[in-house]
C-alpha cells in the first residue's frame, strides 16, 4: 500500500504518517505525530506574528517621516499648528492601526488553534486507520464431538424437548441432563400434553451416538465409557412454576407471549466464509463431524464417539474492519479410539459380520486422520474468495493429533457431563459475544434460545446483503414482556455504502419482529427438530426441510440489499412509515 498523506491546513508541508516505526505503541505514535503538528503550527504562528510586527513598524516609520520638526520657525507658526494637528491625527491613526494589527494577530492565533484541533483529529484517524490496516493476529476456536460427555447431555435434553413438541407444539420445557460413568439423569420443569417414556428417550440417544459398552474398570480397553443397554436412567421432572406460567403465556395471544426470562442474547456473522461463519469455528466443528462420519461409515471403524478439535488461524484485519484468514497455523485433534494394533473390528463394532480387521498402529491412525478427516474437511469449506480452505493448509501448519498419547477411556467414564457447558462451541467459537444462556432443552419461549437464533439471522442478513463485512447483534428481554428492551448492532467499522451502524439498526427494526411469539412463527420453532442442533453447532448449518419439518431456518438470511442504495434520510423515512412501534420499545 502507498503511504497515507495529509496536507497541512497551514501551508504546503506534507506529513508522511507512515514514516513512524510500525512496532511502536499506538499512543506513542499519536503523541509523536501530535507533537510534530504542534511544532509546525507554532513555527507558522511565530512567522505570521513577525511578519505583522514588521508591517506595523514600517507603517510607523512612514508616519514618523510625515511628522513636522520639533522647533518650527516663528514665521511658520501657523503652518506648524497645522502640522501639529495633522501629527496628532496621524498618531491616533497609527495607534488604531497597531491595535488593529494586534487584533488580527489574536484572530489568527485563534484560527491556528482551530486548525490545530482539526489536524490532530485527522492525525488520530490516520494513525488508528494505519494501525488497523497492518494488524495480523492468531485466533483459535474449539469444538467437541457428539460423544463428549457434555454433548451427550445436550442431545438428551433436546431429544426430550422434541418428544414433547411432537405431541404438543406448545409444550413448556426446561430440561437438564447430567451423566457420569454408566448413569444418565434428566431433571427440570416440563408442562406438556405428551406422555413421555424418559428411559426410552435417553437410551435411544446413547445408542444413536454409538456408546454400547461399559466396563467398571479404568484399565479395561473394551469399555467405551457408556452403554445404552445397561446404563442407569434417573428422572427428576416437575411442572413449570405457575408464577412463571402466569406472567409469560397464560391467557395471552401468540404475539403477546412474554419472554420466559430476562437476559441478553447475541448473533454474529462474518463474510470470511460462504456460510458467514468464522473459519476457525467452521473448521473445528466440521473436523469433529467428519470424525463421526468416518467412524459410523466404517472407514475409520477404530474411532470411538468422544473427541475434541481445535483450530488456530492467522488473520489479517483490513482497513474496513473485515478479517481475512491468511493461513491455518495449528490443528489439534484428540479423539477416542480402540486399542492400537490389537482391537478387533468384530468386537469393537456391534453387528459387524464382515472379514476380521485389526486396528492400525497409533502412527497409522494419525496419518489416516490427517488424510481422511483434516484434508477432506478443509476441501469442503469454501472461503469468501471461492477457494477451499485447504488452500490455507500446508507445511507451515502445526499438527497435534492425540498429543497426550492414547485416548481409549472416554465418554462419561472419563469425565462427567452436563447440559449447557459448551455454549461457545454451540455458537461462534469465541468470536462475537455470548449472553451466557445455553440452548438445549429449552422451548421457544425461552429467549436464551429463540432470540439467539433470530440474532444470528439478523447478523447473517446484514452481511449476506452487503451492508457490512462483519456484524454483531444483541437483544435484551425482561421476563413476561414480549417486546425486546433493546437492540444493539456492531459492524466493527465494516459498513459498506453510505449507511451507518445506526441506519443498519433501523433497517433491522423495520424488517424483523423479535417478540418470542413472532420468532417462533417465522423460524418454525415449535417443530420437533432440536436434537439435530445439539451437536456440531447451531449455526453455519445447511437449512433443510425433512418430512415437512424445517431445520436451521435461522440460517436463511433475509434479503436487505434494497437498503444498500439508500441514505440516512431514506432509512429514517422508511422507519417512520413502518409499524416498528408494534414490535419494538421506542
């Protein structure tokens, strides 16, 4: 890039701000630049004052030459009187001239101060812009597989929710799950017309994940950590509090149903990938999903359900606030597996009747994971440029595959699990922000979930429509109140066109209705589809319709492109002409 320049308002001098060393602290850079400007302005002011004083002295000299002699001849007394009168008049004029010049100097110095303020502001903007332009940084995100203890719990809680909604779409569900060793417990508050077999729901989820063996011995290589056949299922379920029910939904129309609790929720989107998700999190999530796919397909049959992934990427932050992934710095995969070089497929995989196979060595397992999981996953992720993410992978990438050594003991036998402990993995991998509320096991009146979904749709709509390169959206609610209390939008300086962040906020108020009842309708949230969301992230997923049920509807962005051609006045007019006051607190 060329070096930025700013023309001095006080002269023809050009200041090259890029000449300052890049590695200096931003405040030091700003201090130096401000000092330079002050020196320039001071020199100019002194020069101007000197010029004006010189001009005043010249005028005085001219007036002095016009003064008559001090001792006029008697015969010229009349003439002298005339000269004396003229001299007094000229003295007065001279004094007025000098005072006028002094006033002009004072005015000029005031102008200097005004110019100084303007120039310093320009310096601040340029320095901050330059610092942002040149910024590179490393960012990491992690994910876990569906067999991770916390994710087992998320899936059980959402399976219970689905079982309720399948029979009673207006069920009120708040279901928590805990697991340790060969035990799974569900607890919470549920008001529904459905008659649930909790034992059947729990065992079905555990079997679907792939946990089919438990040996109460940490030295056993045959135990996967949980068994759907022998696990203990505990149930502690009560109905929803009548106090909450009365304040939130009883006796209210659909659009007047209040938020199930107070809280803040966020949504985020970035144009760095085709699905508007941060690449670090897309990679970490999809690596885990691919591990599961090659395990269940039999391609890597020696893999077991538990596992974790982590990705570090080097980014460049551009002047417009957008971020661009430059290279994949590090990939970490820790995945549960059968005993290397010893485990037999007929024993490891229930129902397998093919030719006997023995698990590969640890070294070969790692090679297979790189080829069949890492490279395959990166090939499937598309960047903003249209190139696959594999283009950022190479010899510079650090790989850590099962860095602790073997990982045979896993699932709840290796670690206890709880619903709602993977909220960053469920969202944006550390990008954007999080309000703290978990998703799984909650019906749509719980804005922890439904409002986070609409926040994602709003943020993705802004980015996908070209209003900005990045977008963060926040909503807040009060229990029992339908309208959101506040809407906040942050675009990190990446707005495109003439619209400001305030304008984009108004656009969202025009186009979206964030009352809980409206969210449930627009995103079809009263359908039984939540177990699918409980593993491998709630966002960045492909929206599909299966058996008439819409999955990941919040990933369908609204088209806001018509606003790209508008200015602030036009957006204000559109807001005034809308019915936003029916949806939002003014």
